[in-house]
């Protein structure tokens, strides 16, 4: 006995069952062993059952695709967002230093390097620190929450 009870007669019987296009389950029943034993021995011998031989490309029937109109609670379609209102062009900055700013001047920084320079235009009555242009630019308008906002948050956890 060579490999756990695989005699020459049993190997020949396995080869005959594969040639006669038996399934691995039927071959296992004929040899009185498990299906995995038959598949393993056939693999080691370089033999393939009919179910393991793949059809040439293009002859298989493709799987039907899921319809895209299904709604999914955890991945709902994203709602279309309204575009933000256009921002007015940048007014000419007065480029004032912090010491030169008056009480009602806009304190929006116009430079990132030192010395810091600020806009200096008159403040907007609606905003405590910025002119009307910089107030619109610094505050993004709030958007209403979608009805499924819990699912939106769950995606990020």
C-alpha cells in the first residue's frame, strides 16, 4: 500500500471513474471514501473531474447583475447638494498691520507670512469682526440634514 490505502487497483478505478465522466461524489461512493479524499488524490495525480474543467471564455452565461434601483438602508444614494452662492470678488485690501487697525476695520488676515496684514475695510453690521465679503467667505451656510442622517453617520464609524 502506497499512500493511506491507495493501491494500484484503486487508482485505476479512480482514473476510470474520471474518464467515464463521473462526479467526485459518485467516484467517492464507488471507492467507499470521502469526496475530499477523491478530489485530493485526483489533484496529486494531475487529473481533473468534469466539473473542475472550465468552459472556454465566452461560453459561460454571465451572472445577472443586481438592479441599481434597490434602496439600501446603510448605503442610501447621496442627495444632490445645492451649490453655494457665488462669492463676490476680493475687494482691494488696505493691508493694515494689527497696530494700524481701527475699531470698526475688518480683521480678516490677507497674508500668511509675517508681518500679518489685515483687510481693513469697514466691518459688516451682521458680523463682529469681518467686512461683508469676508463674512460670507468665512461662514459656510448650514445645510438641512437628510432624513437618513443616522445612516450617513453610521458609515463613518
